[in-house]
C-alpha cells in the first residue's frame, strides 16, 4: 500500500498559501488521481482492495489535516514561570526595613 501520509505531507508543505481551501483542493485532486490510477491497474483490483486504498488515502488526509490544524493553533509557551507561593505575612515582613521593631496586630 502507498504511503499517502508522506506524499500529502510534502504536498501540503509546498502550498502557498497553506489554507484550508488550498488543502481541500489538494485532497480532491488526490482522490481523483487515486481513482484514475486504480482504474488503470491491470488486472483490475477487487472491490475490497479498491476500498482499502480509498480508506488509506482518507485516513492520511485526516491525519495531515489534524497536523495542519494543530500547527495553526496558537501555541502556549513551553515553560511558563510560576510565581513562588507566598503568604501575606511573608510579604509584609519583607517590606519592613530590617532592624525596626514592629508590633503585631
């Protein structure tokens, strides 16, 4: 069976602009090309073999589209610095100049 995913990944990478509409056109052309190629096979492929090829192409299209959507989604920073836990009393004590006596309330 053909590695449709690799073929489609390379084709999508070459699209400019790489939009959903451009990818949909590419997938439609891939479907038409597959049908033409499978019809030209001699001896003719069985129906289960034809269906398996079509299903493989469709699975590859879905995978490529998931990849495209994932890469187009806004990315979160890989590492977000977290604030150290603190308490109100530690914040107050840090703000008082050293050496001064402070009465507790």
